[in-house]
């Protein structure tokens, strides 16, 4: 099974708290191949860096 990571960038900072926005995903397959899928490209004050963040399990809504 592939591992899926979110690609995020620090969009802004407000009162010392970072505001993050997801821009795509990073896939790591069992055979070692890796892929990147961008859904959008940050603009404006973007410094060119993206953060690879482990995807968290979604909570079930009851």
C-alpha cells in the first residue's frame, strides 16, 4: 500500500500562529517510486518551500 503525505505551505502568520494551506500530495509506493501531485501553486509571499506532512487519520463523525 502507498504512503500518502500532504504537501502544505505556510500561508500566513497571525498572532504567532501559523496558517497552513494544503497544495497537493506526495505519494511513496511500495516499490520505492515517489510522485508529487500539485493541486495549486502558492503565489505572493511564497518562498519556494513546501512541508511534507504525514496524513492524519480522519475522525468518524457519528
